[in-house]
C-alpha cells in the first residue's frame, strides 16, 4: 500500500457521500486505504452497510448550514460531490438548482481557503455547454464554452457550475482541483421513477427503468445526441490517481515530445501538479449516440433476462419539449479530451461500454425488479 494511503491520521471529508459517486468512493477509500471519512449527506440509503463503520463519522446535513460548512473545512482533504444534477429539474426548479450548485459550494470554497484544506470540487461536463454534432474533443483549457439563450433554462445548471469553477479558481489562498465528469454510469446511479425518486432520471437509469417495466425507451429528438459513458469504477480510480499526486505534493517535471513549427521534435517539461487544474474524467472510446445506447441496452436486457429480443419493446421517438418541458435544450456531442489526466496523473479510463452497460443493467434489474413488483402490488390494493 502507498505510504500516504497507509496513513490512518488522514481524514477525508466527502460531501454527498450517500450519492451515486459518493457511495463508490466511500467503499473504495475504506477498502484501499487506512483513512477515516467524515461523510455528509441528507440520504444514506446507498451506504447503509457503512453507517456503523468505526472509521466513518456521518452527518445528516447540507451545505446550507454554515456551521456544517466550517466543520467540513477542518479536514485536510474535502471532496464536494453534492449537487442537484437531474436534467428534468434544470427547467422546473432553476433557482434551487443555481443555489445548490453555486451558493453552497462557493461558501465551502471560502471556508477551505481559510482553513487550508484541499478542495476537490465536482463540476460537470455540461460546462462545455451547447455543443454541436460536429464539435471535436472538449479540452479543459482550450475549448470555448457556449451556452444557450436565457430562455432555455436547461443551462441553469451549467451556468451555476461554471460560475463556481470561476469562483474557486479566483480564490487566492485556495488549494483546489475541479473534476468534470463525463456521463458516469454504474450501479446505484440515480433512481427508478415512482420507486425511490420522482421526475426523469438521467438516461441510463431512465432506460433501465423502462426496460424493467416493459415500456419503450424514449429517444429524445431522435436520439442523435452523443455521449461518452464512463464507468463509475474508472472514476474512482481517477480519484485515487488524484489523491496520490496531491498528497505527494508537486512532483518532478514530466517530459513530453512535440514537433515545433519547423518539424523538429522538442522536449517540453511541464509541472506535474494536480492543483489549480480542471480535469475531464471520461472515456472517449465509449462514445455512442443515444439511439445506439438504447439498442445496446435493449439487447443486453434481453440477454440478462434470457428472453427473445422481439419481446422487449422497441424505442420510440419523443420531442425534448414534450418530454422535459419548455426550456429544454441539448448538447449534441460531449467527447472528452483525456490527455491532461493522462499526462499529469497517469490516469486513463479502461472499461469498455458493453461491460459498463451490462454491469449497470444487471445491478439495476436485480435491485429494482423486486422493489417495483412490491410497489405495484401495493398500488393494486
Ligand atoms: N435522453 C433520452 N431519453 C431519456 C433520457 C435522456 O433520449 O429517457 C437523452 C437526452 O435528451 C440527452 C441524453 O439522452 O440527449 C443524455 O441525457 P441525460 O439526462 O442522461 O444527461 P446529460 O448527458 O444531457 O447531462
């Protein structure tokens, strides 16, 4: 075990430890290190098995409470995962989405700047905005960020997240890293509408719910938008690469070879530091259109259930405004450049899309089939 991971005096604060990413990060920290965890959330159902772990302390609270913010900032490493990140809410509850994604994390950043904690803030790939179908790789420090009009309230979330990034980057004494997740998927993602949440979850959970219920998958605006799906377990590995680099402090320079204007190869030495950086975390090899995703998931579902694919309803088209409401808009392509994480942290996601989808869907079917049947029996009574 790496020396730093062996250090039982380190406590990491995880805000949003009971969420989709938080529950996997918590499990990995407890399994791979000797660290302690101070976990904050409002919902603990995904981490029931950890509630009595002697290396953990949990608090049922959110960042709206100033005393909680100050308490969190006492720990040397603070990971902030808390956010409202359900696209259907970006239209209906824009002010709440903005408060949750700007006001609260900005207050936490202020507190970390004061205490000297390293703040690892989870932003979003949505900060790249209204990308077109022919957008290329999205590069952290190069790509221009273009949002839709103010009437398209879909962009409330991205606007708040980007403002938080700018605020964090502007704080003089803050040691920070920003993470931009590209469609993380895996067990425990989101919810099943009507069972443990309401509204429309993100696409993987929504398609999984429809498959379990024998309903057609809905392809918004033809399902031509593209996303690159990333295993949450790869995302956790990214966090360990980040922890390792951050705890080791500034490392030796890293050498890359590039050709100069006259075609000669030159050596560039860059400082290999994870601080004051925004990182894309994604898997460009897993890019698919949403229609391709639907057909892949339908096929995998039929295999998991061992039924003829023709018995699983085919996807149907639906318009974005009919489905999500007025103000819906979309990013047509979100393809991450992952060079920076590879160069500075030596991290590269490795799980192929078919493996990610089978793993996620197998978990979803197992977890929700019985819960959904119980709910239907209750409703019939
Ligand atoms: N989408 C879809 N059907 C659904 C849910 C989502 O076609 O049931 C589309 C959505 O319009 C978008 C993509 O899938 O183009 C990804 O949507 P998601 O809500 O997962 O989040 P996003 O990647 O847009 O943040």
